[in-house]
């Protein structure tokens, strides 16, 4: 069988989310952040259905907070980062049916409890009616960005991390990405933003997910996180990542057009700089949910760039600072289920 992960901008059946449950890291350490999860679900449901995993003890409370288009699904899970713990939906090219890659999930190298989250991918796949594609590779949805044409961007600091896939080579990772999501070309970035590398807060961070670094917005075009301040700890990080993107070619042989969206001003929480990124946005049908951070000038600049890139889409903004405070953004807490009945996007001609 061959599988293809559609680009995130292709049509969806729904978006899946999970509200951090009582006793989990987010609900215990930062309960006010849960409002941002609810705000994201309500923003998404303007455009498409949302299925929200909720702990059974929270159903009554949550029912009063969510918009009518949000479906509550009771489940047993550890935390609210469903982009990572949940499955990656793909299409079985042999018959056009929905499938779901069930990666091994070990909570970003074992930094948090994850026994229940390690099983949630199978639960979501079953609920969605998707056949399961089992993988022995530790991977998270936030660690991959695809163009729908066979190209995927990943980072060395995630895929080759010694607490994820010890001993794995780039070739092994590439072969597994080809088998599971149909990636024929893998673009390797070096590492993630400093605040995501588990250096300042060992209990938070992914070791460098690509979804705060770079994202395809259409085949051949990538938006990247910009840090224009030379003394900032992420300036050199992004310089190297951008260099690699500039040298890369996608699955169709194209050089990439790179568009930079500069970070907002520094936000420091308990003495730690939180590396906010506008790259962490989520596609929805006919819309785009962007992360904002309360920096009026930077928020407006990011919104203008994203709107210019997507004139056909409605832009919706969610204050993602509370989510980033706990290690992610709106992309990290959402997972799209592709609409298998939608006509696939045409493959681009390399000469275009």
C-alpha cells in the first residue's frame, strides 16, 4: 500500500483537539491556559466541525463553554497536545480511503507522563473510521511539515534525538517517512528555537519541532520564523535553518521561495524567554487560525503577510500566549482530518 499525507491546506472533514484533563501537566501547572484551548476550538468551528476530546469529569463544565459546532468526545488521555499524541491522517492511494499513522509517542523524549497519550492515536483513528498504519518510529505531528507533493521538512534535533530514536540514521527516518506519509524528499533542518530545546525548562519543549520554524503554505513556498536581533539566541539558529532551506530542492525539483515572518518582542516568564512564533498556525476550510501574542505591531505584520499569502481565506486570531507558555501554539493543539471525498490538488509541474 502507498499513503499520502495531504497538505494541511487541503479540505478537511474536521479538526481534532483535546482539552488538557484534570491531573495533566497543563491543567495542574497553568489551569487558566485551558481558556485558550476553548478559544481555539470555538474559532475553528466557525469554519469546520471540531471533535474535542474531554475527560468524562469535565463534560458538563465544558459543554457550557464551547460553541455549538464542537463535538465532545469523552476519552482517557494525559494532556492536550493532540497534534503530537494523536495520529497523522493520510490517504491510502490504493483506494482513496482514510488512514491514520499511529506513531510511537513518548512525550518528547519522556519528559512528561504519557502512558495514556501513547494509545490515544489508535482511539482517534478508530473514532474517525480510519485504518491504522502502525509505525515503530517515535514521531510527533508537530515535527513534520508537508507540501502534499512528497516533500517533508523535519529537524535533526527531533528525529535523531537519543531519547526518541536512538541509533536511527537519516536514511532509516527517510524510509519510514516514505512508507507512512509518502515523503519522497526530506529536507533536514538543524535544530529548534532555544526555548523549545528543553534547556531552560526541562519539563517543557519538543527539542525542535518544525512547526515553530518553517511551514509550507503552498508547494514551493515556505514561511519561516524570523529573529532579526543579532544578539538574540534564535538569530543564529534560524540563519542555519534558512541556509538549509535555501539549498534544498523539493520533491518536484524546485528551489524554495522563503518568506520570513518576524517574531514579536521578547516575552519573559519567570526569567525565561518564551520563543513566540507566528509560524504556528492552523489551516481550516476557507480559513486560517493564527497565533497572536499581544504585540500589536508584530501581530499586525504577521497577519498581513499571512493574509497576503492566502487572499481566499478568512484569517482568525487566537491569543496563543497561554498555549506557548506551556510549550506550543494553535497548530500544536489541533490535528486536521482530511476530506477523502475532496478532489486531490493537482501535482505541480516542476517547470512552473
